[in-house]
């Protein structure tokens, strides 16, 4: 019991640390400026600036708090049991997220996705407003095919190119970010393999794609259209007189000067497909990824640098979350096991905002006497809450990493919560009313 309490205290300290990262980043930047204004103390200011900058990186927070967790684990349970626990966790999804982010972020894939979605955006005049609607509706629905991490990466990259450069109001910035996270969280609920929260329970509960379509899929379409439409009506005036700049971005210049041969794009798409298909078998998709890296190098004339650093950090975050989160079953199971149907959904919703929806769904597998309807409400609550915080759904960190520069390097988690609240409650209401 001592270790269980200790592990939970450490986990909640890590969550608190996560929510403090924007303030830590501001303080790091303040120290960085002091390096120039106080050259006599530049070494000290530089050292502390870099240390606090590391502590302000959302991607490494949970990894940092693994240090006291593993020390406590070893002290209270012994080294052998600590190693046994670490070896018993399933890290395939964390590795997959790292790999798919690198491949999805390559120039041929981004260019292909942009050109494909442009066909849809042209229905609205190829305007910034049409692109906004296309990305936030079509992008999340791709999660049913290419999984949530890849859908988040593509959607966030396209928003960084087609929306955020127009300097929307602060409210619209966060409304869009919250809507993106909410739509991605539920957008893949047509299949059981779109997210880890669904995949880990589908076999146990005997859910298939027919069940997903009948119980969730059509409600997702209604909620996604309704939420996105409401936000568009609220902020549509901000799209007036907005036009894409005549000057091209660096990527667009590269594509104009050296167009990617179609066969290279086809090969990249094949790599994405193979990695998605083999996503549950790490030796296979890692091998495919190594071949991709060789192909990328051989065709570097038509490529841009790969985003290896951010992909590795995000994979590290997810792996750390698995280690921390799966130790929380000792209090989550007693909390949820005697609840009524509505209470199951609400508690699942509240927990998923802070514990990660995949962790909540995984832990509830072990709750006895849950019938099919309670299983439905666990997932309904967990997936609806996937946008409320950056740690509520693992792909959120991908969007956070890609779009952080569009928020001048600092995303307010309170503003994100408020931006995501309306679509999250919309999905929750639909899942309850049409149970």
C-alpha cells in the first residue's frame, strides 16, 4: 500500500508540473534575457535558464518524474520487481507514434495531403474559411484509417500553414485548438484500431467495426459537424477579407522549384500504409521505418529535414505515461466498480482528462460485473474528454508540439480547456442521449 500511495502522489505531482510548464517557459526566457544584460553572471543565468527550459518541456515532464518513481519502486519493492514491471509494460504504441510522426511529417506526404484536401476546400472557394472547415472535419475522420496520431499530425501541420498565419483572435486560436483535439479524440471511432483507448478493450469486450459504427460512428459525425459548425458561425467574421499570401512558404518554394515526382509520393504513401498495418508489431514497422530512412536519404533532393527530435520526445512522453498511468488501477477500480450508468460515464470523463483516456479504458477491463452498457459509457466518457488537457489523449501532445510556435511558444492550458469544453460536452451529450 505504501508504494501504491507513493506512485499516485508522484503521478499527480507530475500532472501539476505539466500544468506549470507555460509559467516555467516564461521564467526560462526571462533568465535567458539576463544572460545578455548581466554578462558578469552569464554562466549562472545560462545554466539555470537551460535547466528550467528543460523542465518547461511538456514532452519530458513525465519522464523526469520517472526518476523518483523508480527510486521509490526499488526502495519499497526491490530492484527485481522494478525491472519486472518495466519489462511487463507494452511500449509498442509509443514506438509507433515516434515512427509514424517522422514519416507523416515528410515533404511528399504533407504535399500530397495538402493537394488532396485542396479538392474539398475548393468547394468553399479555396478560402481560409474553407480550409479551416476541411481540416477540422476531414482531418479527424482520417483517424479511422491512419489512426489518431497520424491524423493529428496531418491536421496540425495543415492548420499551422492554412489558419494560424492569419493571426486570428486569441479566442479563435484556442477554440480551434480545442476543437481539433476534441474532433481527433472521437474522429476515429468508426474502427477499433484507431486509438489505443479502443484497441486495448475491443478484443476483451468483443467489439468489431459493426459495433463501432452502430454505437459510436454516426453520433461522431453528428457531433463533429455540429461542433465545428457552431464554432464556424461564432467566428466566421474573422475569415472576412482573409486571403492567402502571394509569397510562397519555404516548403511551397521547394515544391515549385523541384516538384516531387509522383512515384516518390506513392512510395511514401506505401510506407505510411505498411507502418499503419503493422502498427501492433514493433519489429515489422521498425524494419519498414529503417528502409524508409534509407529511401529518404536516397531521394534527399526532393525531401526536407525529418522531425526526429520532436517525434522521439513525444514517443518518450507516451512511454512514460504508460509506466505512470498503469500503476493507478489500485484506486481507479474501487472508485468505478459500484457506479450506476450515468456515474460511470461522468467519472470516466473526469478521470480521462487527467489520467489519459487509454489508461482509464485499460484499467476498467479488470472491473468485474460490468455489462455492455457500462463498457459503452466508459468509452463514451473517456473519448469525449480527450481534448480537455494536453495529457487527456496521447495524440494531443503531437498537436501541442506542432502548433506551439503558432502560440508564440506558450499554450495556456486553461484556455485550451475552455476551447475544448463545448465540443467535449457536445459529444458526451450525444453519447448519453442516443445510448
